[in-house]
C-alpha cells in the first residue's frame, strides 16, 4: 500500500518520504507504526542527535521514536493523512484524511492537528 521513495519536498541528506502504491480512500488505515517510548527526562540526550527532529510527543511524560515508516512521513499544512496515538497498542496509526491517489506523497501536519498552522520547531530556530 505504501513505499518509501525520494521526496521532492526535502533537500537534505535523507530526502525520503512515504508514497501511496495504490489509491487509498479517505478514512482508510495506512500504517501502524510501533512506538519505542522513553521518559521526557531522557530527551536531553536525544536532543544531541539527528533523532531530535524525528521524535513525537507520547502523552505528558514520554517521547517516542516510531518504527516502521512512522518517522518518514513529511509535513504539510494541507495534509492528506492524519495520525492518532493508540496508547493501548503502543502505535501511531496513520489514516487517509482525504482520498490519496497512487504515486502521491502521504503528508501529515507535524503539529498534530490538520488545521494547526503554528510554525514548526525547526523553523522557529531559523527566525
């Protein structure tokens, strides 16, 4: 259903994104990314690494590394997918927010909500 390919949206060393291999209908489950959670107090160590830009908040007291394709979805303020945290299964579940055509890059809003237009943390550093 999905694959990782070079993304035209990124220009860094790891210019990848997640793309649809077939048409995906609105509401359809795209991917379940297993979580490796760690206490927020340990995040200072992750901040010293490349992983700092790839982790997600996981409840009030934890941060999470996502396995599978979870950390490879790129950002858009007009996403075609959303994610929900499934604490019972310890996964981030990605769903189509709208119909997605085969070959289209699957994008999420890094702010967690589809309509949240707040500046992203890595753009705030540039200002």
